[in-house]
C-alpha cells in the first residue's frame, strides 16, 4: 500500500478550538496522545479500520470551522503537504482569521452610551459533543463572527455580529477574543452569555 499515515481525532477532549487557532499550542501538543489531532504511522498489519486512511496524493487541511474542530481530506493535483519527512502543515494565519463580518468598527463607549441602538440579551447555551457552535473574533469589544445553524448557540438565539458583553458572569467587553475563547473553554459545559445586539 502507498498509504503512509492514519489520521485520528480524539473526540473526548474539550479544548480543541484553542489548539486549532493557536499554532504554537497545536505544534506543542500534536505529539501528545491526548491531543485531538494525532498523526499515527500506518500499522503494517492489515485489518485496522479504526482510523481514517490518508494517501500520499491527498492533502490535509485544517479548517477553522464554526464548531471547535473540522478536518477535511481533499484530493488534488497540487504538491501534497507530505514531503520526504512527513509533517502536519498548518494553514496561514489568514485562513484562521477571516475578514470581520462587522460593517464598521464599534467601540465600547458606543455600545455603553445612553440611548445607544443596542439591546442586551442573555443566552444559555448547552454545549454538545463538539462544542457550542459559534466563533468569537475581534477585541475590545469582541463580536460573534460565525454561528453554526444547527448548533447549540443558534438554538439559544445567538446571531452573527452580536457583541460579547459577559461570559458566565464575567464582564468581557475589554478583552480580546483569545482571552474570551480561553474563558469559554475552561468553563462549564453550560455557557451563560450576555450579548449586545443592534436594534434594527
């Protein structure tokens, strides 16, 4: 067989988003058996079907998805990521940080000023096996960049372009999205968020 590696996803871990978005963390944890993204050398013995096989003519791309992790194996004629010394190649930063969905920048002062055209909403989101189903971006204030239509966040009423006011009772308008993501990941499965939504 011309297959070099098997790909395995550990669905038991909860902290996959920060590993996916933080390249240094991903590289450091990629060899750990507890890492959600582990490359294993192919066992020469046939019959092992517990892994997804990746052939040398296929590319592995890590996609910054709405859920906490999404792995896609794509066929193509371009040079494969696996070279003489196979390694897992991470996408450019631009792929993990898509263009903001906001029409214009908004400041904390604007959000909090009396009579501002924003309404505060409280959302209770119960995470499922793969996360809460949304992506936070920006900073001071952070906003909702994407929402999985079939995920827990959408079911709770979360929408794109809402601003994150608090997470589990902690005021976060002054924080960046990495800090808020860490706060969410290290917290309980049931997430209570206050968001500010523009009044149409």
